[in-house]
C-alpha cells in the first residue's frame, strides 16, 4: 500500500466520523433558563480542551480500523507536525494534521503555517472536525461534519492569498537543518508593509524589476532572497494573524465552512444559533433555549433535599 492509498483510506474513515459522539466529557443540562444563558456564554471556553481530546481520540479511532492493522499504526506526535503519522512499511510517511473547530465561535482560529516545502510529495493532509455538544450547549461532544484536504493545497492557497509584494510578504523559514530537531524552523511568516509612500514607490519599482512573474510566490531560495532584500531595506511588521484557517481562502475549506454553518441543529442552522447566542437579547436567548431543550426553572432547594 502506498502513501496516497493510506491517506485515501484514512480520509474515508475520518469522514465517517460525521455524526459521531465522543464519550469524553459531558456538560450537564442547565437547571434553569438563566443558567442556560450563562452556559451559552462560556461553552466556547471548553473548545481548546475538547478539541485536544477529540484529536487524541481520532488517532485511536484510526487505529481501530482493520485496514491498517497489518501494515502499521497511527501515532500521535505531540509536539510535532503533523498531529498523527502512519508508522509502517510506507514511504514517504503519511500523516494527518487534525484541526477541531467549534462553529459557534467567531471564526476558524486554527493556523496552518508550515512551508510548502514540507509537502513536496503531498504526504500530509489536513482534517478539520467541526463539533458541538450534542444538545448545542450541553451533553457530549458530537462531530457535526468533517473535511479532509491536501496539506499541499492549503499551504499553496495560503501563500497565494497573502503574498502581494511589496505590500505583503510571505517568508519561508531559514535553513535550520543543521540544528537539533527542537530548534529547527518549519513555519512561514507574513509581513505587512510599514513604510512611507515614497519608500513604497521605490519598493514597487524594485519588484517590477523582477520581471512579469516576479509577484508569483515561490518557496525557492532564489525567490526568497529577493523577498529578504525587501525586508532588509524597508520597514515591515510581523502579522500575528497570518495563516488563520478562516483567512486562507482555500476552496475546500470555504465550502466546508459554508456547509457547516448552513447545517441544521435543533431547528436552526448553526449560523442562526451563532447569531442568536452572540446577540444582545438575553430574552430571545432564554426563550429559544428553554423551548428547544425543555429547560425550566428548577427548585434548587428541592434538588438539595
């Protein structure tokens, strides 16, 4: 079995997770409409914890599949990229970078910064898992939908979207192969122009001198040398929002996002739930949660007795 076949089979199993409920942690049903409002405001804070637990359990899920048992096993890399790799008689080593997304949040905040140079054989794919509590704000975590795309395509879409010299530069990491593993640099970074209008005109002319294809991004040493000349001569700032998955403008991810937000959960689309819960009308939130999930005021003294 070759690398692409392992990835194809693994992706098929990951897509089967849609609708799956992970028995990882249970958020109790609110005891009153007021408690439901409070829970709706803080449930997103569980996202990093449950996201990591889902990622761990996804590796175990892959190892439970019969297709892989005679070939090797999936192993989690923590820390390391990608999140899980297939260790067996397959080369280059296949892997999945797993990103959990809580779609009631404002955006897909996960980042993807690894260089295109890491995907020359397209051996790593990205798996996005959209999840919610099974009852929207309480219950066990449930996978709403799954998206698996080529890591190579994500890296290229990111660089093509951001890179716009001299206004915006995407820079590859320097060659750190001689360093120990924990000191090697693998991430690209984005830099935004901070110079004057006069400096920008000078920089624009410099970019023009690179030729007709001079603004086309390349992760090659020669092209990176041109970009480093710009950043050495003119002021730029590091963009701390660079490479957020929600801003990469990858066709597959955008389609997945639209599909998830349009999917219906408990009578409303996720986008409608997000708008409701993110709104200022507590009365509307209270009524909708109470009606949809049969949340009524409970006598706490009665519970304690």
